[in-house]
């Protein structure tokens, strides 16, 4: 009788346990699908942005080619209308030939020859037998010019001796401001400073660093959703930058925090393959060993 009761109790408990396990699996699968959909949306946005930049470059190149073609057409039209090369549009004075103003190919037999021209033959004059002390005419006196002394202004010497002052750029100053706030655990203020930096200095060399530390502000506040999106922006825009290695590590750790071990292992493996000698790769190998990946 006791065995029969135990069997009945086990049979009644099995559906409850199966239902609970099914709910947990459904929640995990739903979270994983949500992150993958967001990843696809982000990849699509990055593709559209790259496509827009490529179209802008093509438009600029076509505009430059049109301007060059128009300048060449104006030069050809000017030459046909009888203008000189110097008067033609698009030709600088340095490129135009210089009119020397004299002819160098005249010969003594031609008209216009001046220097070295042979005088016409004249009848010889009667010569007397007296001495002619004036027969030898002294040559011209050679005057050696005094060397010119070039005076250098005092400002040139002052410029050579003056030492340049080291100044911190405004972009570096704003970046340091955000980093200082992050280290002081003012995550909201740090994120605001990094956003201002990214808006004002969109092409600065510190943009990958600013994006990474913006992601760290979300990670420190346990907002792992925004942290993943921000770190992926680093890897998407700057795949070869050093900060991409750290960003891949934090993406894997963030996926682990939201109970998505498959994506965590995927990004940690990508880190080890792309940056095998980085410090972040060493930590990634430890995480993969712990996760069984």
C-alpha cells in the first residue's frame, strides 16, 4: 500500500516538474532570439550607414571630375577664340611661356644683327714714321665689388631659440573629463561627456576609446542590453582597433549576464581568433574554459 502511494505521488509531480522546465527553456530561448534580432538590426543599420558614406564619396568624385572637365573645355574654347595661353581660364602665369622680347637666331648676314657686326671696309689712312705712344690703349680698369653683408633680423634668431609650448587639444581635454568622471563612478556624467565628445569630434582618433568607455558606463550600471549594443558599435566601426578586443570580451561577459551562454561563447571565441596575443584574449580563454566552450 505504501509503495502504491509513492508511485501515485511521483506520477502527480512529474507534470509540474516538466512544466517548470519547459517555462525556463522558453524564457532562455526568447531572450536569445531577442538579442539575435537586435544584432541583425544593428548590422543592417551599419550597412545602410556605410552605403550612404560610399554614395557621398562617389558624388564628390563626380563633382570634381565635372569641374575639371569644365575647366578643360574653357581652355579649349579660349584657344579657339584666339586668346593667349596666359589669358585662357585655368592657366596660371607660371605655366604660360615667357616672351623674351629678343631674337637669338640672327646671323651676321641678316638684317637686325647689331653686336659683333663687321664694319664696312674703309680706305687706309696715311701713316707717318713718328713714334705713336698712344698706339697702345690701356684696357678697362677692373673694379672688384665689395662683398655684401646680409643682416639677419633678430626675430629669426629668436624663433630658433624659442621652445614650443606643449598644449593639450580640446578633444583630449573633453575625453579626459569623461574618463575622470567614470573613474569617480559618476557613470551618468561620464556618459554625457563621452556623448558630447562623439558629437563634437566625430572624426577624432579617440572616438573608439570614447565609445568603449561609454559601453563601460552601461556595464557598470548593469544595463547589459545597452552595453552590448554600444560595445558592438566599437567592433562594427573599428574592427582592427585595440579597443575592439576589450569590447568583444565585454560583449561575451554581458551575454553571460543575461543567461545567453551560446552568444557569450561565440563572441569570446571571436576574440581569441581575431586578437590571439591581446590581454583580453587571455581572460577570454579563462571564461571559455569556465563556460565549457
